[in-house]
């Protein structure tokens, strides 16, 4: 993620929004959480921007195998802080209002 001025954004790009979601999770080590969701509904990336970890066929095979096997058990786990970091051929842009950026971040990155 890089900061850029509005004048440097190519004219053929759509600028989308950022939505900050705050959550309180008392049973987790980090109880106060904030995540930024980017409004992908306003972007028009020409390629596939997804990073599939498992396809629908894989999921169906696992579930079917579990159901079909007598006495079988199935478990899943949540991978913390996991992102596939799909490389993209071009930059996409979001607009974040300055008031949503903490003062210490503004001071550190000017």
C-alpha cells in the first residue's frame, strides 16, 4: 500500500472506498480488532483478482468423503493473519479520508 495524490491516479481507473470494521473479541489474545475492507464492487480489474485456496470441487469431495465414511470425523481450523498476497499486474486505488488515519501514522509516514 502506498500513498499517492489524486493527480497521479490514471484516468482509466475507478477509485473505491475503504470501510473500517471494529470488533470486540473478549476471548481472543487481541481483544480490540479493526480491519479495513476495500469496496471491490467499484473496481473494474480486467483479470481475476481472487486467490483461491480451495475450489468448490475440493470442498464437496471432503464433505462427501466425511459423510460417506462410517465413523468419520471432520475438523477445520482458522488460520490467523493469513493472506495469499496475489501479485497483480496493475495498481488499484482506494480513497481514505485523513481523519480516519491515526496521528502517529501520519507523523511516521508524513
